[in-house]
C-alpha cells in the first residue's frame, strides 16, 4: 500500500508537469501573437517537442515502463506519423 508521502510525491510531480505544460502553452500563444518575430515555426515546433517529452517522460513514465509498453508507445508514434504523412501527402498533391 502506498504511504502518504509517496502519494504526495506522485501528486506534486504530476502538478509540476502540468504547470510546465501550461507555461509552455502560454509561451507558445504569446510567441504566436507577437508579430514580426523570427523563426516562428521552429520555436513552435521546439515548444511542442518539449511538451511531448514532458508527457511521454512524466505522465506516461516511459523510463520506468516495461519494454512492451515502450514499444507500444513507439508504434503509436510511428502510426501517427504515417497518418500525418498520408494526410499531408494528399493535401500537397491537390
């Protein structure tokens, strides 16, 4: 059974990750709304990559997960990439 301190550590860790995700979302919004800033697409992609890393590493805890769970997450990312590639391929060829 989980103790009170272990439960508190889990909740505080999730709240920290959630706060970081909110801060990164606010930074993305602020950067998008300010006109004339250079490298907007690259900054947005960098923010999204950090957010994805926080979700994968923090919420999903892939470092502590078994190999099967890691492979399932990888297959999900590959499949999602394939779907985006097909959708944008259709869009770009029209």
